[in-house]
């Protein structure tokens, strides 16, 4: 009996200790995801993910500090960059940069106003590009609360703490889902969405959960094509799009046998229902974000083998604009919901075999819609690319302008901040009347007079709290656009 009592007593102590530990962990866990102290000294909107807070390339900042001095806006700070093409992400005065140095994929967190390094971490990478482009990340980091997500060119998905860079979880999507390397590696940025938490317990007030949506495009094990570029011989299975729980990285759902391309998913509302729009290799998919159920699809892709879909779908009410540069060009779709399904009906499409100046043929830069017109870069190569303005309702081009090569743009009020691939920065009036330049500069090294930003400048510009961040091949600069 004494031995039994001693055993029961020790068991009770062990149970109580562990109960307290578990309780403390549950109480401490939410604190890890609470917003960090604000480092920013300015009011304004952050830019925490690809194409900004609304995923449409628009900023709430109405002015761009015009007129500029003859030498352009002041450069507040600059930092060297390794390989890669992705834009930075900015939240609460912290700027996150993702690049590659040697055989390491590097993630840095800087003070967004001063450029001071706050922390730096890295992961090994062995990615080699099939077509000779650099081996750095293509995707913009994504900041969600106190977490930062990165997706490398080799498919490594990582969730870290924004406060110090410590890793929460990591998934090798290429290995887990048997992804055959795409033409230029992995390049579609993840999207964080909030959905109802159907698994929440009654005593746990957690009605919502956050999912990380990734166009994965997996296939069956052992299905590598005879040549690396023959993606037409690769058959997908069930992981075209996969959603992971932001808190722990567990898979929540997967859907579609499509292969991935380079267009990032967006969230929209149609008929009062939330829908994920994921433009994969062959089709645009509409997906219920809570369950992963596919509710509609529309095929839009060039028949050419070496083609990709890269610009993000643009949502305007119950319409969706798709644009690519390898074949069919652009299409404006009307979305109707009936029963459990969604239907995409074309309103207009680009004329067949139209030139880049006669229609919208976006390559990777997502077009901007403003007051019934769409503005974007049209053209596949630097030599034929043009900045165009087209009537959204009809697709008719109102004006086109050459000279910036393949450019990316964001909208601030009624102005467009356009960043050309050779480092030109231009402010254009967002009007269909005519191409109107309000300001233009190319940043140069004061010591040598050479362009400051290395070619190519393929990352979309970022605007946050009155600052703009521009990334070239070898550095990123922060400029002040405050009025």
C-alpha cells in the first residue's frame, strides 16, 4: 500500500506539472503572434505581401512628392543584394529582403526607414536554372502578423518569426509533392487567407484560422520527363494548389491536377462567396478557400510549349482580367455563380496575332485598373515591350509608349509609378487621354556616373508609409516620396 500511494502521488505531481506546462504553452503561444512594437515613425499603409495590402498593386498614398529635384528623389538608404528577382515586404517599420548568396538563400530584416540590419538567417539551396537565369528566389516574402513566409526557387516553404527570424516550420514542397522543376523554378508567391475554423473547440475562442495557399503543381513520384523542358509530358495528380495552416504548417487541403505556373493566387468575392483565383499552367481555377473545393475553371494559355502564365488575375467587381504574352493575350471574364459552381464568360479577348502596341499582352507584371481603364506593360521582350492604356470594357488600346522595356508599375492616387527593367523610374498620369510623363529619373552612382541599379530591374516597386523601395540586380534603394 505505501508503495502504491507513493506511485499515485508521484503520478499526480507529474500530471499537475505537465498540466501547468501545457496551460502555460497555450497562454504563451498567442503572444508569439501578437503585433511587434512599431518601428515606423510615419503614419501610412504597409506593403506586407506581393502587390501590396490588397493584392492589386495600388497604394493608399495619394501623392509622390512631386516635383522631383533634377537628380530625382533623395535616396534614404541602400543595401547590396544577391541573386533573385523578388520585391521586399514591409510591415510595422520592418523590411524583409530575400535573396541568394553563394549556396545560401538569405533572409534579412532591416529597419525600413534607416536600412539598419535587425537580423539575418539563411537556408542551403542548390537550385540551378534550366535556362541560365540566376538561382535566387523569384517570390516576394509575405508578412502575416508576426510571421514571415518565404518560398525559394527550389520549392522550400519556410515560416519564421518576424521578431528574430527563428523558424516556426519548413516544408520542402518539391520533395513532398514530387514537383518536376518548372522552366524557371518556383515563382508564384504564397497567399495568406483567413477562413472559418471548423475544428475550433467550444472552450477555445478561435473562430478563424489562417491558411497559406501555394500553387505547388505536384506529380506522381518518378514521372520526370526525358528532357527537363518537356513539361508537356508531366502529369499532375492532386496538388495543383495546396493550403497549409499558418500556425504549424500542416496541410489543410489540396486540389487540382494542374501544374503550377508563375501567377500568384488572389482572393475575391463573387455572389457573396469568397473565392481563391489561381491561374495555373492551363486553367484559371476558382476555389473555395475554406475547403479547397474547385468551383469553376477557364482555360487560358498559349499553345506554345515554352510559355508561362505569370501576371496575377485582376479582379474588378464580378469581372476578372487575365493577360499573358506568349499567345492569346488578354481576356476579360464575367463571373456568375449558380448553385455550387462558378462560370467564366468572356466579354472580350485580344485580337489574334495582335502586336504589343495593339492590345494588352502582359508578361509578368500585373496590370493596374483605374477608372475604367487598364494600364500595363505589353510585350514579351525588352525590344517590343510598351506601356499601354486600354479601355477595360472593350480592350481597345488608347495609347502605347515605348522606351521603358519590360516595366512594372504601382498606382498611387491618379498617378502610376513605373519602374523599367533598365532602372528608369517614371511617374505617369493615369489618364486615357495621352501618355503624360510627370517626372523621370535614373539613379546613378555619384562616384562613377554609372547606373546605380544593376540590370535587370524586374521586381515590382513597393510603396510603404511614404517611402518607395526599388530593387535592381545588385542592390535595393529606399527613396523618400513624402509630399
